[in-house]
C-alpha cells in the first residue's frame, strides 16, 4: 500500500495510504460530511508522483500552496534556516516574492 500526499481541505498535508490509485476519492469530513479529492500528477522533468488535491482547488492553487508550505518549512528549520538565506533574504525574514504559476 502506497501513501499519497493530500492537498487542501481537512486532510491538507497528510500522507494517506491507499490500496489502489483511484481517480477521485471521498473521505470523511466530520460526522456526516465527505470531501472529494482528485488525483493529479506532479512532475518535474521525467520524475513524477501522484497527489490528491481537494476538488475546490485548481492546479495553480495547489502549486502555490506547495511553494508557500516549502518556504515556511525552510524559514522554520532550527539553526539551519539562518545559514541558508542570502543577506537580502535575511533582511526580509526569508520571504521571497510570491511565485505564481
């Protein structure tokens, strides 16, 4: 069973194991509600992975969420974060311009 990254909705940021790779999946959201996630391929060059995005998000929004999450992760790493930024990034607390796909 493989685990897949879920983006958006109540399962945002979780890796959930699935027995197969459905094109879409509904997961519980509270006592009586369900959320629908759609399978997408995330790729760079010839490397790719499957992710599941909440149905309310566009692929562009998913990419922006991934970028913002990565930037926050970089800024919040203890000790390593301060060493990895250039002087201009340190002056802005590691906040780069917003990248929009």
